[in-house]
């Protein structure tokens, strides 16, 4: 016998935002999204592969549609690894844009095993217009795999009654590859 008191259904929002953008602008970063389940973190569909072809730290960023408010807290995460036995110093930045920019960075050494970079961004200032996830590699010529990007508004923020919804559109290319660009 199964007795159910209530069922809560949380809607999933998929945005159709622009693809990843090279950072810093004008640098030589080769990237694309590939339908490669064997390389994907979750074993399904797409994985983004990027290579920094410069002697400086460079990579990609993606914006998420949100208007973070003072007192709210957001969490961001991304899974990264290198293509083979090489390593790469990877910096992940989680940023509230517009107004007075707020940013939380972390650095890890990626290898051929999937690793997660998780960041928490408490919003201290007002007038933000968006959120941004940036992945930068300092290793020239090393292919980096990026998957399962997530940005969520934490449910324990002040006056928050909403569910955890990933604000990054098509984070693992489950829908198709169009949102990631090529």
C-alpha cells in the first residue's frame, strides 16, 4: 500500500540564450559542442571541448538570465577534465554582472578524471542584471572537456519560495547542440 500526502512538481526552465563566448575577446580559443556520450560527464549527448591556443589564460563564458537581488544567494557548478593524461590549471569564475560586479573564483588542476568546481555567490549589492559562468584554462594546447554547468538560486535566500531551477540553458546539450554554437 502506498499512501501519498502530497506531490510537488518543480518546473524545469530551458532558455535559448546565446552560446558560449570567448574570453578574453579576440583570443584564440578553439571550441565546440560534440554529441559524444562517451566523453560526456553524465554519459548522454553533448560535451563542450575547448582548447586555449594562446600563451595567456583564456576560455569561455556563458550568461544566465537572472536579476540577482541583494540578500539572495546563488550556487554555480561545472564539471571539467582534460582529454588525456595532461593537466591544466583551470579557473572558474561565478559572477553577478551589472551594477557593482561581484565575483567568486576558484582554481583547480584538471586531469583526465571529471572534477566539479562548485561556487557559492552571496549577493551583497543591488542593481545586478545577470549571472555569468566563466571557464579559463592556462594550459596552451590542452583540450579541456566541460559539462553539466549549473547556476541555481538557493532556496534558503531571503523571501525565496521558488524551486531550484538551473538558469543555464541546455547545460549538457540534452535538447540539441544549437544553443552551444560551434
